[in-house]
C-alpha cells in the first residue's frame, strides 16, 4: 500500500490476520524478514521511494510474514532485469531454506525454474495440460552460482528439450 512504510506493509498480513498470527508460534519478526531480503536500511521508506527490485523484495517478505505452508508465486521476477532476478532468486532460496514452505512458482524462465525447483512441470496449451515433469536433483541448499555447474546445464538442456517437444506437438495440431 503506497501510504504505508516498508515495515508497515510487511506487518499488514499479521495485523489483518491476527487470529492466525496469534496462534502461530513460528511467525517471524517482519524486521528480521526484511533484513533477510536486504531491506534492513529502508524500513521507514514508502513504496514509491524504492526501485522495482526493492518493491519485489517487500512483496516477498510480506508473503513470508505469516510463514505459509504453501505459497503461490506467479512470475514474481518477470519485470526485473537479469542481475536483480539472480539476486532475488538467491534471497528467495535463503527464505525457503529457513521456512521450508511448499512454493508453486510459475515462470517462463527455464533458468529460474531449474535453480529454484525440485521439479519442473512443463505445460502446454490452451487448454493447459502437463506435458512432462522433470525432477531437479541439484543439491540443497543450492550453492551460489549453481548455474555454472555441469549438472545445472544438463538439467536446463533437458527442460528445454521437453519444452521444444511440447511446442512441436502443439504446432502439429495436437
């Protein structure tokens, strides 16, 4: 919300859902979550004073505020430049490592899918249908620059081949 500070925006889910947050012994301090995504120095700023990447970090912190067991993220990094995307992927992996929530992450980026996932579901459509499920067996926690490893490149190639197969089937009138 544009009239609330960064900290107040992350506190919002806890205020709106007081019953849930009161019964959860695992909810984390919003300031702690904001520090985890690199925003500890901008707690009193408003959204209009932040870059797009910083605004996205606030949204991620707010999503994790109630420590959900399941979280849907629909292309959260699509409007960001590649370097900011890489930084936010690392921060998201760090939050995931701490919270262990199930995250359904929708993306059109093969790199993002392979780095963040335990499995990539290749879909085609319309209508939407599952064409393949590719297990991602990269070690956890994911290390920095996992994208430079041979295992990563092999998995990325495999996902791309599955995508091409889905596109070819779609173009063939299936």
